[in-house]
C-alpha cells in the first residue's frame, strides 16, 4: 500500500539546516496496523506529515496505492488527501463551530457528495464510533475521548485507503486512550491500513508492527503480537 | 460560486459565527451610513446656500443713485442725482435685443398701508410688469401689475404674502378688496411670494405710472433693474453683463454731468459678479464634501480590510483542517470571499437603506437656513456600496489567497 525509498527531509532554521529524515526505507502492506515510535525529535511526525502529503520530502520516492506522490501542486495534493487518506490528530482538530455530525460530513462535502447523502453517511460513521446520540453537539460539549472518536469517524468518512494517526491518544487519559485504541483496532480488523505515531510503548504494543525511529533513521522494524486494547478497558 | 452546496456551507458558517458576522456587517453598514448622511448634508448645504442666493434673478443688475463726490464742469460735489424716466426708456430702447427683463422703480416714502382697522408700514413701490421676474416672485393669488394697468394709471396693488397675512384675516380672499396706501384707495389684484422670505414679502407693488402721478413723482425714478438675455455659458454672460453695466454707467454719467471717476453718484450692482463668487463657493462646498466622502470610503475600506485580515487569521487553523480533509486552495479562497462579499453586500444595503430612510424622513424636518432638504444621489450611494464591497473582497482576497497557499501542516500548528 505504501512504499517509501530513501526519503530525506531537512528544515531550515535560520542559517542552519536541520536534517530530520536521513534516508528512510519503509513499506506498509494493505491491512497492516503499524506504529511508528521514537523520542521527540526523532522525525516521526515529519514522516507522518510527508506520508499525509501535508509536507513534502526533499529527496526520495513515495508511492501510495500505486500512485507516485511527487511534485504535487496544492490542488492535486488536496484531491489525493481527500481520496486516499484519513487523518487523526493529537489535538483532534475539529472545527469548533460545527456540530459533530457536520464535522464528520466535511470530507464528504469536499468529495462533492450531496447534502442528504452526506448527512446519512456521516450519521452511520458516528454510529460506528458510538456517538449517534451526540451528533448535534459542538466539539466543546464533548469529552476528549468523544472528540477523538468524532475525529476518527471523520477520518473514516471519506473511505480512505490509509488512516494516519498522529499521537491519537496523546491528549487522553489511559482509560480513554485504550477505548480509542480499541476503536482503531476494530477498524483495522475490517481490513483498513492504519499508521499510528506514538511515543507510548503500551499504545505501540496494541499495533501489529512497531517501527522505531531515532535521529531520522529507522533503527528497528519488528512485527509484534498485538495486545487487544479491550483487555485493559 | 453559485452552487447550492456552497451557499449552504456559507449560511452554516454565518449562522454559527453570529458575532463575527455582526461585527463585519456593522462596520460596513455604519461606513455606508455615515457616508450617505455626509453626502446628504453636503447636498443640503448646497441647496440651502442656493436658496439664499435665489432671492433675485441670478443675473440681475440693479442701479441706484447717490450724491456726487467730485466737482465736475463747475458743478459742486454733494449734488443729489435723480434718475428720470428718460434714462430708463433710453436704456431699454437702446438695448432692446440684449435685455430680457427691465423695470424702473419709484419708491413711495413712508407708505402706510391699511385695510379696515389693520394697518402697517411697508415698502410701497411703483414698478413695471417685468419686475415680478426680476424679483423672482411667484403669484399665490391673482396677478401681477400688467401693461394695461400702467397705461391706464390704474389704482391697483399687489401685496406681499406677509402684508396679506398682516392685513387680512386668515383665509379671507383679498382679491378685489380695497386697501388704502397713504390714504388713497387701491384695489388688490394679487398676492405674491418671494424666495427671499418675509423681508421681501412685506413689500407692496403698484404700477409705476400710477405711483408717479398719485404720489407726486413727476418723471422721477429711484432705481432701475435689468436682466440680460441668457448666454450659452457663464463666462459669456459675465462678459456681456460687464459690458452692459459699463456702457450704462458711462451714459448716466454723461447725461447727469458726473465726473467719469466719481464712483459714488451711480451705483450698479451686477449680481453676476456676485454669482461668480457664489458658484465658486458652491464648488468649494462640493469639493469639500467629496473630499470628506472619499476619505470616509477609504476609512471604510481600511476597516473592512482589517476585519477581513483578522477573520482570515482567526480561521487559519480551520483552513488547515479543511485542507487536510481535501479542500482545494480555490475552494478555500472561494469560501472566504463568498462569505465576505455576501456579508458586506447585505450590510452595505442595510446601511444604505437606513441612511436613505433617515434622510427621507428626518431631512425635511431640519429647519435651518443653511441646510435645506438634504438628499443624496441614489446612484452615487449605490456606487459607494459596490466600491466598498469590491474593496472588501479585494482586501479579503489577499489574506485568503495566502491562507490557501500555506501548507496545511503550518496552518494546523497555528494556535
């Protein structure tokens, strides 16, 4: 599903240049649940941003579902993001003035889905994350766990090939974290490819494969026996 | 731009951000409101000043005499100059083609006018029929003095509106009634009104021939008044009237044996000279209000731009989220502009309507000599609304464009 070869990325900080990714080679097959681990500054978020086409690599190749992602202009990048990817952020990034339902329906709006159908679909995804009763609430009327579940529903709404989660449990307590991870596992069980960036070992344990990043390079890439989050809830 | 889905999204955003929408709208509406009111008052001032100058025909020349101040051909200074009918007749005949209206005027001093028990002291003057037009008087009732009255020495009188109000009971018809001027019966034939107001309306006119005969005026006249035929432009009119007044002055000085450099004996008030000053003043007033208006628009544009900048800044994070969810840059720009144009247009028209209503209903209530009937050219007002909307859109476009171009990752980091 995802193929990355020799990926480099550096940031300019004034006159200095900070080399963040130093040649990453990395493959993800369909249906995998991969966690990317590393201490802060290891480049894991940068990698995720490049995977999510939110940021561009300096060198190297990136293929997503057979499409070479290269020299994208904003318009095509937006189209690809909408078609291929669903994002889950640490800070949820829900639009504050829109209800849970409207937030979930937003990617569908950008797909050009008509309003009625949009609402029906968004509602079914909200049901899937167990928040059908909260559809009319604004984000600030929801708990952290609920917000993240809305965000997950939103990420799923456009039916993407890959879900990218950047520290999805970073702002949550452990109990809620496990609930969210449980939801992610369930979605993965249905065959969806998911990448999770985390620095919490217990969260990483709940994926099927752990990729360890240090100083911009992959130092370890191991398949693990998945711990079901449900056990901890 | 016009698809239903976009409109739904815009309305949704507006509904959920009432305060922001209200504040944007308020600044636009108040800008337009202030501008229209200003332009209205400017127009009102111009109207008011025009009225002040409209008391007499705009190009009237008024001639009166005084005493000589210089000795000339053996005649002492301090001699009173008395104009005669011949002076008027000669001038009228000589300039027959150039003159539009002409009249001599004989004043009856100490004219006490009474009707039954009411009486008052008014300016009583003998005039020719043209005098109505020289004074810009309008008839409320009856008619003005005519040539037949003059030929037949008719004892008829035309009253100013104030004189009528003073002497006659309200709504009593004065036409055909007899009043006494210095004890002599005159028949009322008309009531006139004058844009000069009460002062001008407290005058009484009788035929000049009657005045001279009844009040012992012989062939004396006190004043002459002329207007020239209209010219195609102001400069020509001014030149013609200057030429006429110079010739007339020379003629009068010759016939009355006055030193050519004596500027006391003959006075000619050429109102075109004054009109020029008046038109200059009008232009100044016009320029001033346009200046103020343009500054107001600029202030409005700056205000709208400011708000648009803040709105886009405030929405940077939202824009990042939308981009991460697959919004194309054009759709972001479209969304911001669509909303801002929609809000500024509605608000602009609200401001326009409120200010026009205010001018319409409060304007006529303003009672001061210098502001009359404030009004505004609707097209001008409409144009300003569009300028403000376009300016708002332009001001919104650049931040929106920039916001649409920043990478979503940067926008998402924005706190």
